[in-house]
C-alpha cells in the first residue's frame, strides 16, 4: 500500500512521491547548480512544500497555497497602501528602493520546525510606509494581501510599527527571488515565518485584525516564536 505523508495543514502526498523527490535530491549532488536552478523554478510552483526536502535552497522549504504564482518585475510590480489612511498610495519597485532601508539579521523559524539561522533581510520599515500614508485614529490593525491572489496576513498596528517588521526587498544579501516571495515580501522577524507574507501587493489599514489564511486554518494570530502555536522554539533574536 502506498502510505501518505501528511504535510502540515496541506495536501496528503504519496510516500512514493517523497522517495522520488529524495532520489532527485541525491542526483542533485552530482548535477550541482544546474539542478538547483531548476529546483528553484519548480519550488515556486509547488503547493506541497515537498521540494524543500531537496538539498540546497539555503535550508529553506518552499510553500505556496496555489498551484502557480505570476512573476512581477521592476516594470510590473506595484504595492498599494490604502484603507484607514489619509494619503493612499501606490508604489513601484524603484519607489521602494529609493526609501530609507533597514537591515536586520535574525533566525528564520517555521512553525513546522525548521530554522535558518542568521538570515539577513533588508527593506523599508513598515512603519515608514504607515507614517507616509497618515494612519487615522480609529485604525487598530493592518491587513496584507499578495499577488498570488489567495494569501493574506494581518498584524495589530502596534506589531506593524515594530522596527523589526520590514517590507523586504533583499534577502541573504541579494534581491528576493520569485520562489522566496519576491520581488517584495513582508518580513516579521519575531514571529513564525507564515506571518512574513510572500509576494506582497497590498497593505490595508483596518479597524481590527482580520485573521489570515493560516489563522483561518487553526494557526495562532499572534505568532511569536516560542510563545505560540504550542511550540517552545527559541526566540528569533
């Protein structure tokens, strides 16, 4: 009988598929960077996350809740800031690159257990964009949408204004690749990585927190590493 491996909060996948991916991973040792580039391409379209079992990828596993995600380039990417603000705005990638940037180096911790230590992220502090928009007094939260057309996330306004929450443009000292959520993603350093929404396209200021995709499927809304989701991982400091 073909046993299944239950990917956390995802689709059951056949054991033969897992073994096949691991076999491909063994071949990757010989194929080197050519297979790694192919793996990155496949990973960006893999909703199961099983491509993360392959070697390489800097220790990251790749997750998406849709079958494929369109590419966005410097010419086609836009980020909208709207909702309970006085000055709604739409930014292109060069606009974001021209803003003050902050760099932070922290561990990345997934709620499924894997961790990538000392990962640099660079980008615009989210607080800078909120200040530029002029948040209204009745606002209490921020909702994030993504150009995959499905994923959402939320933070309280207090959380969103932390200095370790970035609209990230660079990761591991390079532009963020498509499979890692580029060209722009959210990075919420002290929380589990599902809060760091990939393929960021919208920032909407709201009256209350609106649970995101994984929260609607049982994950904690306040996802502090080591203090939520029933886990005791070391904080990402």
